[in-house]
């Protein structure tokens, strides 16, 4: 449905998934945190998977549905990042960097889903 060439949300969500995977490995290896980090891994990588599916969607409603799911996953990811930060598993620096990326993705997905609702 969406344009493949230089698709900003597709690129950002893929790069974010890689950041989340690296953060998950760091949390497990250095903080010995396995429960919340697994939830973070699932929701954080699901964003990009849903975006990729939506971009390849066959209909506009399919595209919109996948982008809406990606937005829900991004919101969940933001929640887990906040909880990990509040419980001192993430330092301010680590949290600020990855949370900023998550907020950017949320903003883009909100704009996409708003545009689709108005179509």
C-alpha cells in the first residue's frame, strides 16, 4: 500500500527493532532482568513487523489495520521503557535515547493513522 522507496516509518521501525534487540541483550547480560525485557523485546520488534506487513498490505483497510496495531505496540513499548527506567534497570541516558526514538515512531504512526481515518 505504502511507497517502498525511502519509507521513513519502515526504516525507523526496523532500526528501532535492532536497538530494542541490543537493549534486550544488555538487560539480560548486565542487569539480569528477563521478564520485563522480554515484554519489551516482543512489543518493540512487533512495531516493525506490523509496519512491514502494512506496507505490503493489499487494501487500504489492511494497511490502516496494521499501522494501528504498530501504534498499539509502540505505546506498549513506551510503557515497558518507562517501567524499566522507573525501576532503575535503565539509566537516564539509556532511557532518554531509546525513548526519544520510540516517541518519534509513535508520532509518525499517529500521523499515518489520522490520515487514514480521514481518507
